C-alpha cells in the first residue's frame, strides 16, 4: 500500500511539474511573440523605404477595387481542384498498385509504374504543364473542345502529382506488416481480396496526413495553369496589376490562397498529431 501511495504521489508531482512547464512555455512564447509583433509594428514604419513598399504592395484602395474580381476568378481554381484531385487519387492508386505487383507476369506493369514515377517526379510541374498544355493540342492539331487549356493543364497536373502521391500510397502499402497478408491467405482470401479488404484500409489509415499535404500543394499549383491562358486568380492578379500599376492584387491573391491553405494545413497537422498519439509516438512542441 505504501509503495502504491508513493507511486501516486510521484505521478501527481510529475503531472504538476509538467503543467507548470507547459504554462511557462506558453507564457514565454506569448511574450516573445508580442515583443516581435511590437517591434515590427513600430519599427517598419520608421524604415526609409517603407512608404514606397506600402503603396506598391499594400494599397488599401487598390485591394478593395480588385478583390471582388480576384475572388470570382478563384472559383475557377477551385473547380480545377475539384476535378483534378479525384483524378490524382485514382491514377496514383493504380500506379502504386502497379509498382507493388509481385507476380512475374506483371513485371511490365511494374516497370511502367517505376518509369512513370521517375519521370514525372524528376520533371518540374511547370515544365510538365508547358509541354503538355502547349505541345499536345498543337502537335496533334486537336479541334475544339479537345484543345482546351483547362483540359490539358488538368491532365498535366494529374500526371505530375500522381507520381508523388503514388509513392506515398506505396509507402503505406509497404508499411502493412506481412503477417496481415499471411493471415488473409490462411483464411482463403485471394491476393486481390487481401489488397482490397485488408492492406489498402490499413495503409490509408497512416497516409492520410501526408496525402493531405500533397493535395494542399496541388491546390496552390493549380495557379500554374494560368500559363496556358485561363483567367484564374493568378492571371486575374496579373491583369489587375497591369491596370493599376500596383502589386497589391498579387497580395490579394496570396491572401485568398492563404484563406484556404492555412485551415487545410492545420487540419493536416491535427491528423498527424492524432496519428502519432495512436501509434504511441511523442509529439515535440
């Protein structure tokens, strides 16, 4: 009984110490953040070139005049993301399954998946969009609507991002212990049934956070399709910048992107923290 009581007292002291350390850490972080914020608030206006920077990048009137058009143009970015993200997920799953094929007869499929990931992970996304977006419609002399820049820009994004997401999925599949497959075989399940019912559900439990980060990056890179001509938010910002001779529209476009990416990033961080807690890992803050 005495040993149990001593153990409880030790736990209580440790919990109390941990709470004090957390409170101290929060207080130090708050004070340091406040100090940096005050230094920026009072220091920036005193810099010699601040007035020029503010008028060129942070002009309130220009932002009010252009923000509605930027917001409407951003709808096109969301539409592109809406049909590109499912295509990336489907294509990357097929590539990951092809790369993980174990039967000798499926070696050509595995070789193609390896070549696909190597090629499209090695070429910058902006170059893939340029090559496919301009090259395919021009080289094949495609008629409307098959020469649409939205179509081929979306295809280019799908190919580029599928190579990255496929590797995430393959890592999740390889992370499933071989005993799970052995248990499935012992009850008579086929390889396809094992993959569909056992391996993939277990794999996706651990790869959702990194996949979310990839789709956050995809949401930003949708703006690269503006190179092909569609007037989405980045192209609209360029038009407004030329009209007002001011860079504030680009700042407005950045604010719109941040309004979407920051909540999504925090959601991905929360999922990663929850995954670490489930697997027994420690989260360092």
